[in-house]
């Protein structure tokens, strides 16, 4: 039995901390990317720099975990196509047809789609707390992005944004599939991220065509929070923090919680991105956005309460067996924070 399914408090706390850290790391990408885009770098080229740079950083680890290619090639390919390349490509393509707020809200319908997948495809029970958390989080996101200020029902744009949401679902579900079970071998989260980034970089290279990138635009500095920050430093932040660290903490969070719970906590990314944009880029926060952020926080808290608890011990179990189980749970609680799924 995995730590997650045992539901120990230590493992749950660690999973929540990792999920929040992932949301912070992902949420900081927009603040660092906007000065680069305003400097004249094409948004798709910024995305390519982000993914290709992260793939280069993770390349030595990919070589070290090359056994994963034989164990779970489908998982690695799927993660790269959906979680890395798919989300980025569909999201940026949708911006040509619908406002940013609409695209972001549709993409973050992913937690609700995860619940539907778990309930109707996997035919597993879904707690009421998780469902309520998703509803609150999605409603809060609508307020954060102020979807009513630029709503545009363009069929193509909405379809592309839904594509991004579907790929986001793939991120949460595939992150969960790296664990051992049902005859499959466990795959290290590092291997999943490393090979996923390599696959994503290959796909995005064909889409972004980086040979058209003006590399001289990466020199000099850009304004951020009243300071002049080297553009190279902004690229480094996007690569190391908003991609490598964000993906690693996100995958580890899913393995300690569940796809549906981690998905709702990930909605904090939009709140964090909005707050950082207010603090560093001077973008103002309206009252509705503050209310929406609070709703996302409440939704995430309610959803995390749905983390599965430990299975009750049968009353008829022999005393030595019950004692062994208690010792096993105690050991998991002590070491859960250091266990890598």
C-alpha cells in the first residue's frame, strides 16, 4: 500500500506543501515571461525557451534514469505530449480567438474534468468535499480572471482552451500513474519529468520554430517591480523555478494526495499569478478578484479534506496483527515526509 492510500497525516501535509509550492512556482512564470514578451520576444519562443531549457537541465538525469524508457515508454511519451507540450500549445493557440481570462478559466476546468474522469471512467467514488471544493475553486477562478470583462464565445477558441484543459487532466492523471501497481513498475518522478520535458521540447520545436528567434533580444535587462532585471535571469527563473521545480513538486504532490485533490490545490496558481502581477507589474486587483482568491483558497482547503483516510482495522484481527499495523502506520507517519513515491 502506498503512503497516499494509507492517508497518514505526515504524508498529507507533505503533499499539500508540495502542491502549494508547485502552484507558486507555476504562478511565477507569467510575471517573469511578460517583461520578455514586452521586450519583443514572441510568446511561443518564450515557451520554447522555457521547455527546451528545462529539458537541457534535466538531460543528465534522463540519462541516469534511462531504464524508465524500457519500463514505461507510454507514460513518458504521454506526459511529454499532454502535460508539457499539449497544455502550452493549446493554451497559446486559444489566445488568438478568446481573451486571456476566458482561456485561463476554461483551462482550469481541469480539476472538474478530473473528478468526472475518476467518477465515470475509472468508476471510483468521489467525495462530496472534493466536488464542493472544485465548484468553489472554479467559481473563484472566474472572479480572479474577471471572465465577465471580456467574454467571447468563439467556438474555435473555446475548443482550443478545452484542449488545454484536457491536457491538464492528462498531467494530473499521468503524474499519478508513475506509482507501482497492477503489474506495472514504479517510475521515478525525476524520470517522468526529464523525459516528458525532452518530448515536449521536441514537439514545441516544430511548433515554435526557434530558428526564427532573435537571440540578441535576450541581452540587456527588463523592468520588473521597479528594478532592471537581466533578461537572462528571467529566462533562468522560468526554466529552473517555473518549470523544473514546478513540475517536480507537482508530480510528487499528486502521488501523495490524489489527482482530484492536487488539481484543486493547483488552482492557486491563478491567484498567485494575479497577486504577483499586482506586486511586481503594477496590475491592480479589483474587489471581485480578492473575493475570488479567497474562494479558491477555501475550495482548495475543502478539497484537501477529502484525502482518503486510513482503512479501519477489522475488529476480528488478531492482536499481534493489529499491533504490527499500528507500528507500520507509525513508521509511515515518521518517515512520510522523506519518502519519494
